[in-house]
């Protein structure tokens, strides 16, 4: 193994290796993620109380689209950049060229996404945003800001700069909390200002942490497109479908029950049921680079150990989430959002169970991506999303068919990807 500070074979100075395990990186990222998760709850609770269930349906749809397309389209760039950068760092090679390649590919993706949104804008505004164009403009800015976020997070995680990663999460959360409280105290009761706050918070966090991102750019050997693009198509398919499984329920409720307050109430319950998922993002952020470094060092035992540890912890968190939903879910929902927002105990437990299964599927996803089994990952999520769509055709009430679709799609994703991980030649999950 090359000592830190030595030069590579082609004379390029070796980049410093990140230190720490998945556990220590998770703790660092978790500090920022606690604030970010809290900000999501504050934002959704206060905006719901301010605008009421009917207009909150538009805000909740905006939230869903921002995180479906922001994460779906650009999380793969964080994953690939983090994986490639971690591998280069483990081998003592600078990652500057691979960062440039990733930025170029992400920019092309963003331009295409915005162009498609512009073409579909009249239908989006009419069907999903109740005629409010400002929500569509806020959506475009928010998605662009998230593209920059995931690129910089890939730099931070791949180079082991988890302090900067945590800072970006914390700044976004802090801006969102302060801004939302200010809007609520002022007494604004329309969706527009809350929509623009959703766009401003990630943008400010990127600007504030830009110095840390520039420090991650180290000179190194040239990066061919294949270094990031060979599996990018499968990653994009996986990310879009995974976010579809996670978030399509909101849009489905809005389309299946367009004249009711169901979409707003459903998201309110979803916020309560998905609290564990906010915390799990810290694990996800550092799991893939840690696994990639273990594979680059040919340390199969470390790979298995980290994967098992995270899987056990995720299962425990999921169980606690389901138990909490069963015990106090309806009470917490009414306390947080008000008496206008109500959903049955069984419904909240179903949402919590789906969240737990979804988190387990994400652990399997990280293992497959680290092993470069991108095809298995993409197909698993695609089949899961197809399952969601088909289950929505079952002749039940709008709420129950969406709940059924959500649970079935999460189970399909976890089973398919877990089976592929067990069947991998390395037997990493055994």
C-alpha cells in the first residue's frame, strides 16, 4: 500500500487518503443530518399549518417533485463520483480529472431535465400546482441547486471530507428552519414564499461550502468518460426508479383523489412515518465510499463487516420506527400538523413499515453499486416501480391502493437486490 504523500507512477503527487470508518464518517455526517432532518419536519409542519390542507397539497407535490427529480437525477453523480474518487484516493491518485468529467455529465443532464420541464410546464402548472407558476419556477431553481449539492457531496464523501459534507447539510437545514419560522411568524398563508424557501436553502448551502469542494480537486491522471459513464445509465435508472418508489405515492394520491385534501394529509403522515429515513441518509452518504475503499484495498472481510453492521443497524431502526408509529403515530400527527390533518393508526404503521423496508433496500443498493453491479441495481428498482404502478390499478380506495403499491414495491426492491447481492461471486452478504 502506498504511503501517504508519495507520488504515483506517472509522477502526479498522491492525494491524501481519508481516514476513519463508516461508523466515524456516519457520526460526522449525522450531526449535520440531524439539523437537516429537523428542518424538513419544521418546513412541512409550519407550511401545512400556514396554508391549510388544500393549498398544502400543492406544496407537498412540489416537495415530492424536488426530491424525486433532484435526487433521482443527481444522486447517481454523487455515488459515481464518490466511488471513483474514493478508489483513486485509496490508490494515491488525484481525482481532479474525474471531478471535471462528472460535472460535465451532470450539467448535460440538468439542461435536458429543465428543457423537458419547460415543454411540459403548462400541464404541470395546471394539474399539479393549481395554476401557480411560481411553484414551477421554484422547482427549476431547486433542482439546479440540488445538482450542485450532489456534485459537491460526491467530492466530500469520496475524499473523506465528511466535516464539509456535514456543514453543507447543516447550513441547508439551518437556513430552512430560520426562513420557515420567519415566514410563519410574519403570517404568510400562501404557497409561493414557502416554495422559494425550498429552493433557496440548498443554493445557499452550496455557496457556503464551495471552498471545501475546491480543496477536493487534486491533480491526477486523465479520466476517460468510461470512468464515470460506463455505469451511469444504470445508476440513473436506479435512482429515478428508487425515488419514484419513495415519492410517487404523493403524486398518485393527488391524481387519484384530486378534489380532496388527501395529498396534503398523506404527506403529513408520511413525514411522521419517515423520520428514520432522514437519519439513515447519514449512513448512506458514507457507506458506499467506505465499501469502495475496502474493495480497492482488496479487503473483502472489511467489506462484509461494514455491510453487515449497517444492515443490522438499519433493521433495528426500522423496527423502532414501526413500533413508534403503532404506539403514538396518530397523536404525533395531530400534535405536529393540527386537527385538520388526520390519518388512521393502521395507515401510519403501513407507511412506517414501507419506510423500513425501503431503507433495507438502500443498504443492498450500496453493496451492489460498490461491487459495480449497477445493472442488477437498476433492474431491481425498475421492477419495483413497475410493481407500484400495477398495484395502483387494484380496485380499492385511493388511499389503500397507494399504500398497497408502496409496500409491495419496497418489498420487491429489497428482495430482488438482496438476492442479487447474495448471489454475487464475492459472496459479500453471506
